[in-house]
């Protein structure tokens, strides 16, 4: 069965600083990978996804992530964060044969003015 | 035009009561889900339907009964509510590549 680890439960960062949110997964089969963002009192929305092709994936709001198969990682990065990026970020994985989507425990990003 | 809509957004009820949450999607997706988000923000899949057929049931107590009258609707009925059922319940739909489109959530508080 797949599983997802997000090692950092909380990440405080100053405005305009870079940030990296870490995600590692375990799976014995090929997977698709996703990052979702949840703003306070809202549903989740897709930031970016890796299905195939280039391992560097660009998403909305200036975020990008790199799929590293050997390290089974899919870390999310942004070169300069804004106050509006304060939110909960979830990494998710699903088998390419299609199965249930498994979410990591989430990372709370707080951007400090 | 909301893609995945859930009603109601808030429910406050007493232990032992029965409640329902409705979900509708206008994206034309075949697959719909119910997820439960607890107070620590952890998201756990509960059910998945593909074209009105139940395909995932994640050892959820049988007090929870999903119903899909057609592929655009997935409702969740909960009997005999318990304190531990307090959570935010999210409906989602998917075009079957794993990408999920979420509703705004329904916050259930059991007193």
C-alpha cells in the first residue's frame, strides 16, 4: 500500500524568502503525485501534479515541485513567498493503475510579514 | 458556477441524531468521493463511487451510508451521530487520473 510522509508539520518563513515543503512517499508501483493547498475554512485546490514526463512540474501561484524517483520524493518549492501563501499544504499519491488517493498529514505554512 | 457543491456547509446537532450531507458535481466526472478531515487536518478517504457503483469503502462504521442516485450526485447519511463524528466532510470528484476536485466542505459538530 502507498503512504505519504510530510516531515514538517509547521513551516514558518518570512515574506519574500524561499520555501521548500518536503514530501516522501512509499509505493511498490508507479504513482501519480499531487500537491494541494487548503486556505482557512475552504476546500482543497490543486497546486500541481506529476503524471509523467518532465520531473520538474510547475503549478499555480509560482510553486513548482520536482519528482525524484530514486529518493521517492516530491518536494514543493517557491522562490519567494507572499503573505497570501499562508495555508495548509497536502502532498498526495495514487497508483497509476488508479486507486484511492492517499494524502500526507499536511504542512502548515505560515508566512511572517 | 460551482464545480463541486456541498450542502449544508455547517451542521450542529445532538448525539444520537441522524443527518445527511448532499454533494453535486457539474464536471461530468464518473468518480466521486467522501473524505473526512479531523481536527488535526488529517484527510481520510471514506467512500468512492464510480458511475453510481461503490468501489471503495474504507472500514467506515455502518452508521455512515453513502448513496449515489446518479453519477453527478453523492450523498452521505449518518445515523446515530457520535461525538467522534465531529469533523469536516469533503466531497470530491475525479476524472480518474487521481486529480481531485473538492467541494467547500461541510463542518459537522456533534454536541
